[in-house]
């Protein structure tokens, strides 16, 4: 089911030509700054992987990947990637990347089960990045340091956009606010998770919510995560579990929080076994990726994805992701967007 947010009195600040130039500049500038902040080298990534290897990202575990048979491989099935969370970790090992360094790539995916709307499209484009860490880095303080570096790149990019288009005023706070999903639940116990996100992000402007994927004290999850990439179960010094989270920014155009990045310290052997057991997915240990992790042939790492179209949408003050990228939309949504001055590419 599609869902359209209709901001009142919306008028694009840029025409199509300015928008396309802005998209190009944002993508080039941000990835250069991200690479510098995190010491990442660019690599080439696959659009699809073989089914049954455990390398494809399972997201929340219910989304169907686009798949197709390969004639020259005896009709073996390939899957278009959902993201490259596990592939990147294998690549770190194959490239022999040292601790403190990593990789990033352009990830393009097709997610046919997305509920289409202002922020969700069938087509997903993001920077997927992964960095080798040491055992000593597997803690919340290191996670916060990396988030701060990513946010610094976001701040610089926003100012670059302002220099290009002075009508787009900077609005990001200088620092991002950190809060654990359990703390957020305790602050707003009567709200649903998305309502909590909107409340805290509107207050602080930019928020990183820690610990997404595990159950909270009420037995519910803030949001879902596949159990075999982010570590959402290791307990930190505050007594709350989770070495992962989401970067959220407050969007004045849509009057809601938007998720720009899902990221985290990845599972080690102990966390992998613990989380698979909790989800009843221990059979995954027989897959290629999981065997390599259990055999100590994959490095410890931290990584995530940063939405390219969403980032551009935020900086250019657009009301619909279809103003940034070309995709397929319900005809009634396309007509309504045209009426609301949200021209979809």
C-alpha cells in the first residue's frame, strides 16, 4: 500500500536543471568527505549474488529479493542485493584491509516489497561502507566516534549546498544527539516507535538511536534487523544492549524524522550465535558467509549504508524521493504529486 505525505504550500526551491546539478555535487562532495573521515577506499560492488550463500542482506527477514535463473550456471538462482552488509565484510577479508581502514561503494538495489511513498521507492541507492576494527573497538564509545565523523561530513555537505544555492539555509545542529532505544521508550512509553523517533528528532534536529533489532523491556523491538550483521545484543556500560543504530534528521518539509543511515558494529562469533538462536535461525550457520565468520576468516568490522537519494532530498528540501531519482510509482500518486507541485522524475 502506498502512502503520500502532502506538505502544505510546498513549492520546490530549485528547478529541474538546478536539482540535477545539486544531486551531482552532493554525491561527489559527500562521498569524498566520507572517504576522508573514515579512511575508506572505493571498490566495485555486485548488483546481484548467488542465492543460498547467506551473503545477501535479509533486512527484516520478510522482504522478497528479486531473483532470476542463470543459464550458464545450470539455472542457479541469483538475487538482486537488498544491501551489501555481508558482502563488504567478505571483501575486507579478500582485500586484506588493515584495522582502521575500509571500503565504500555505490549500492544499487531493487526492493519490490517497499511501501511506496515520499521516502520509499522500489529503487534503493546508497553508499555502503565497511571498516576493519579491533576487538578493543567493539564498544559504544567507538560507535559514537564513527557516527560523529559521518555527521561531520553531513555538516560540511550542507554548507556546500548553501554556497551553491543561498536560498537553502543550513539547519543541521552542530552536534548529533545520542539516545538508546530503551531510553527513548522510557521517555515516551505510550508512543509507537516511529512517533518516538519524530518526537526526539524534532527536539534535537539530528539523532542517533542506539540498539535497534533487539527486544526492549516491553518485549517489542524498536525496529527489525537481520540477526547476522549488526550486533544489537552485546550489553554496553549503561546496561542496555546494542552496538548499532540509525541516524535520523528532522525534515522541515515533511515535518517528520527521516532515517539517513542504518549502521553498526558487526556481529562477532558470540553475537552471531546468540542472535541466530534468539530468532530461531541457527540453520544459517551452515551458509558460506556464516561459516567464514565462525572460522575466523572474516575481520571484525563496523559498517552501514547511507541513502544517496534521501540525503539529496534532504539537502535540496524536496518533498518526495521521486524528485531525486527515477522509479515507478502508482499512477494516482504521480497525478497527485503533480497537483501538489512535486514533479516526479
